[in-house]
C-alpha cells in the first residue's frame, strides 16, 4: 500500500450558509481521501462577519502571515447582513487576493447533464470553457480620487491600471492552461477579450502582449473579441470558446454571465490563484443569509470549488472523481435552486460522497 499523503488546507467557512456548504465539501474531500489514501488536514479560521462584529477586525497582517503557511484556502462565503456592504469584501476578499498575490481568477463554465440552461438547444458538449481573469490590477487597485465633492462640479476618477509583467503572467497562465486542456481533447484555443477600440492605452498593452505571447505557443489557436461582442457570442455560440483571458473588470462581468449559462450560481465555483504561493477556492453565489441553518442551500458550487482545489494541488485523478460525482448528482436533482433540489444540503453531499466511494 502506498504511503499516505497529507495536504493541509486552511478553511474559512465564513458567513451565512458558507459553513453549511463547506461542510459538504469537506465531506466529499474526506471521501476522496478514503478512496485514494490521502489525509486532508483542515485548519478552521473564523474570519467573517461575526468576528468583525465582535472585534471590529477584518484581516490583520498576522492573519495574512498565518494563511501564507498553506498551499490552499477553502472559502465558504463572505457577507453579513449586519455589516455594511464593502467592509468585509474589501477587508477580507480583496485583501487576501492582493496580499497573497492571487493574480489569476479562474472560473470554469461547464454545463452538467440534466441542468437547465437558459440558452435554447445548448447541451453539455456546447458549454465547456474557462475564463482566466487577471485578478490584481485594473479598476480594482483603488487608484483615482474625488475633487470638489458634494458640489455640482464634483469630479471622480477611477484608473484602469496595468503594467506589462501583470499582463504577461496572466497571458502565460492562460496559454499554458489551453495547452493542458488540449491534451484532454479540448480545442487548445485562447481568446483575448478587451475593448481595444476605445481603451486605446490599456487595451493596446493587452493586445500587443497577447500577439507576442502567441508566438511562444505555436500549437495554440488564438482569437480576439471586444468585450461586448464576447457577451453576444457567449449567448449565441458558447461552443466557440475554450480559454478566455481578460482583464479584471471585464472578467468580473463576463464570468457572471458564464455562471448563468452553466445553470446558475448554485454550481459556479472559482479559484483565486497564485501558482507559486497560496491560492483560494470558493463557491461564487455568496452567503445567502436567508437560508442559513435550513439545510436547503445547494452545495454543488462549494463541492466544485473543492474539485478545483484538488486540480491545483496536482490531484488530477481525484478531482476527476469529484467531477463525475457532481455530474451524477445533477442527474438526480430536480433543480439547482435552494429548497427545490429534491434533496437537502447534506443529502446532496451524501450523494456525491457515496458515488466516490463506490466508483
């Protein structure tokens, strides 16, 4: 029998239904561990709304240093009805992304069988692509300001900021991902999405860097879309896409469109990735406080986040087993909506864990 491997995971259950869906993700990971002789060691951290209300703290520098000891963070949800919008999002989520240099936001867009898709006649084979969103620059850096505030002449500026190395490392990640997907039978294509006809400075930087990067990857097909055109084609012909690479702001928008065409927030997961440091994986749908404690929230997005985490850790076969389990669960569930699944939150986790153990 091969020696058991141990992986240490930082767990941030967070707010609302976050702890419930994370518990199902951990249940699935433990099933994977039993099947493949892997020990997942979970360390819980209470960062979130309740802690903020008790201590008035979001994340301290000491907290950041503690999290740097881990290769992966498993996040449930951040967002509390008693905390003003922006405090937790900026003080925890954005601080983690910037402090840990998680410069890639990775969002798979995959339609599973038996999942309602709002696009007419589109099937699972038509929707299977990945969005690589640059995660540390653009309008999110906080560059800008306000003058003559609260007067008729108030001026507000928000700067779209990028330097060349930020663009290059994001593009390189996207091209390498396309090459990996090509080995699995995917098209091996990277589409740059921007707005070069209007954003003639930042857009030009991205486009020139893209054209230079493609020369290093002659085996990868390339394309370019304006962001508005991309939104149209994602709806009309999502099968055209394999790997989309884009800036922070545009990626923020089109990934929510992607979540809808794959069946909604109940199954959409994402990764905030530092290929050489600490990465974080999470469901996209938020804390859904009105469903807290009711055992009705859909845990599939959190389980998908766990799958992404295993892929990032190099556990490809184990991640594939979770994907097969999610596909199986989708064929049994009546809906992906909270309270309409035909199963409770914990029963969905049981379905997938049992599938993994029996597969």
